[in-house]
């Protein structure tokens, strides 16, 4: 017999993780440690990051490649959260940090939708699987919280209340499917700048702690699967600061309202604007209105809630 011998492909693990929208984001005054106490309701949406972790030779270290929309603006070094996640798993387990990571983008970059946090969550799960580390979900969540406040939710997915820095999570029952349109800007809005402006705008308010009890109407809307009631309950304390820094976001929300949105808000610290639609077709109509008005650099539609980090291969 004759023939060519082909080397078997290196083992790999691929994980898919969702982006998110903050249905509610309430912030208290900045604390002495520099953090703001938050109360938020996250919903994972069907825009996904995919991270593949592949075995490499011992001593090769970590490498990172990126594909998909806006891949050219994603860092390819240790400043990337996925890279840091691989290091975190290696440090926690005593393993060598030798892995090739590939990210395929499906969540807007620097858009307040936690794409970077989704990468970190995916890399945690992928490296755990690739190295057969056997980490519990609790351990992965602890490592994720050290990487960033939104990483634990990217692991969990679906819908959840986040308190503390947003990293202490309580799952929320949400019936049915909600339809979203997102207006994305090419230029990001740095989260620290938004919080600094929020502090300036709220300097005259007495110090307060955000209370999840303020959102009983939103919880009832989620339990009932009622998009109209949910649209009326959407709220973001950081929205005024984001619009103050980027006034054109006001026009983005105005166009969505003209297109009949059930509710609209800046997602997280922005600059992405999220609009809740009645149906999938209505979400496409809102996105088309944004495109026609020239108020967004790209438009996306998605449904929520979506599952958290999951191995797909």
C-alpha cells in the first residue's frame, strides 16, 4: 500500500458566547475604591463571539488571531481579555499557558455590549476543556469576575440581575422571545469617561445605592413575556452622560421612536443604542430606518434571551 500520511489536526475546543444588552442600569455614587455600586438587569442576545483554543507545542506560549467584523481593531496581545483568560486558567491550574486562540467576532467592538467580556468567558471555558482542567462553573465564574465585571454574565447568559459591580448574579425568569435592533457607532465611548461624566451630572444628588426593587415592573414584564411593558420599563442611569458626551445619540433614539420602537436606550455605557421591537420584522424596519437616516455606522438585529458560554466543538 502507498499513500500520503497526514498529521492529525491538533485538538481544539470552540466556545460560543453571547453579547448583552442592559435592560436596566442603575448606578450609585462612586465609592472610595473607585467603583460605582450597580444594579443592572442583563439580557444575553443572539450576537455571538466564537473562541477556538488549539493545542500548540510545549513552550510556544499564547498566540491570538481574530476574524469577523471590526477584527482589525481588536488587540492581539496580553491586553486582550481572551489572552488574559487563558493565562488565568493556566495560573489557577498550574498548567503551562501554551495555546493558540482564535476569536471570530459577532458582537460589536467597544459598543457597550460586552464583546470583550464574551471573549474572556469563551476563552475560560475553551481552555478548561482543551487542557481537561476540570474547573467547576463556580471556579470559572470566580476567574471571570477577576477579569471584568461583565464576564460572569457572559458565562451564565439568559437574563439576570447583576449587583455589586454587576458581577454578583441572580438569574431571572423571562418568558418568550424579545426582538432587538442595535445602532452601532464605529468610534467607541470609553466607559471611564461615561462614569466620570455621570459623576459630574449627579454631583448635586445625595449619595445613594441602587435598589433592584425599583424594577418590579420590568421583572413582571419579563415573567409575562410582555414586550410592550418591558419597553416602558427600560432604564439606564448612564444614558444622560453618554448622550452628553455624544449628542448625536439623541438623534439615533429619536429615529427609533419614529419607527415605532417599544422602548429605546443606550446599552451599558454606550455608544450602542438598543431598540426593542414588536417582532423580528419590526426590528429589521427599525434598523432600516437608522440606515436611511445615516445615524449609525452599522445596524444589527438579534433576539434575547440567549444561552451563555457553550462548547460547540
